[in-house]
C-alpha cells in the first residue's frame, strides 16, 4: 500500500528545529544591538546562497549558458541565469518591512528554485541524487536534532522516486497550474508558460528550515505566528495564507519541494517528509491539477523504500498530512 492511499500509522511527532530558533534569535539580537531590522547578513544568507549554488552545480541542475554564466534552460526555450547574491540582496531590501516580520516568525532559510526548468527534469535530478547518496552509504532519515545518530534508509534502487502519472509533462502541457487562489475550476492560477512570460525563471524564497512538518498540537509559535500543523485540508491551508500571522506567505510548488529535498539531502545526507519517522507528508498548495481537482503532495515512504510525488483531493485531511509555506523575496 503506497503513501498516496493514506493508511499508514505514524510515529512520534517532530519538535521545532532548535537550529532555526537559534538562527532567528541571533538575527534579532544582532539587529537590536545595531538598531536595525533583522537582515540577510545576520541570517548568514550569503552562506546559504553559496552552499546552494555549489549543491545545484554538483547535482547537475546548474549548467553553463551560452553567455558563459550559470543557469538553467526553461521549458519555453529561454535561458535563465541564476540570480547573483547582489540581486538577492536587492530584492530583500525592496521588501525589508515585510521580510523583517517573516524573519522574526522563523522564515530564515534561503531557497533558490529553478522554477523555469522542466518539472520532469527536476524530478529526475532528485532521483539521481537519492541514488548517489544511497550508493555512498549516505541516505539517512530526517533527524529531530542535529546531534541525533544517523539512521540509514533502505532504497528501492529500481524505483527510488514514485511519481503519479499525471505529473509527466504537466507543467509544459498546462495540466498543472500555479498560484491558485482557490481549488476549483475558477482557480485563478496560471500555467508555468504564462508565468515565465512575465516573471524570471527562478523563484527566490525564504522558508522555515523545517524538514519535519509538525503534527497537530506539536507546532511552536515564533514571533506572533503559530506554525502550520498537520491534519488540515489543502483548502483550509490555502484559506489561511495571507491572513493574520500568515500574511505575505504563499504555498510551495512541486519545484520548490523538489529543490528543498535535493538541497537538504546534499547538505545533510537526510531526506525530508519521512512521515513514518519524525515528519509528515507535505502538500504543495502553490500548485493544482484543475482537471482532476487534485492537490500535489510529497513524502518519503519507508515501506516502499522510496520518495514519492502524489496527490489528494482539496478537502482531504489526515493526521500526518501537512504543509509548508514560503515567502517570496
């Protein structure tokens, strides 16, 4: 029985990552001392940036473009260079007031997402990364705390990543839409091709560095914001974003999810969304399959020894299905 059938039991829920809390506290302390808003420098975002560029190069996501710079080829045939750190700083400066609040609420992890590239290609890069780590004996379950011992994971090397058939080519055909306003035929979302016509091929995000999504009643409050916990429907999660403490937050897309999974595995040797371990399955409510009415989700399945990209209805809820949100920079 696969994870998309949603019948597995779960183990002990996660705790809030202490490293994230310390990072926020350090940023706030530095800001208070200097009389400034929490900044990307206090968060060590340059370190995040440089390590991600190296990881994206190492996994083959970044390639040399015709002009000599590093970047990706989009599904529209155009080249998109990776934003340099000065561009990231400029975007953050333009949104400094909003980002100050979100940093205080725990959004401390920079995420550079190659949104314009083919979703199929990005999924293939994830599969290759999983296989590489397994072959090196460095494929581990997600830890609660950095000091926890490594727990090796078994892997189905013939199918390290299970993908629902409807994902194939969905971003190029328009079957998958992004930034939905609601989960219905009046979704208000756009296709990737439409977005690339008006936007860059990269998404620059701040996220909570939270590989384990908390179960119900297990989340923490940072600043004025309670963490989003498992056991709500995709529709309920989407309705929360933009309101009250969740202002300026957006749903993550499958591309965001895959990038976070690849980068976390590359930098820690650990998977994310190990729902039979310390985490939860994660919805990607920043995307939607309108023809079927399904919302994407992702996970690690210990029984089938593989990662997965699947889906559920917009009104489905279960105790180990949760969500991540993000803040656009």
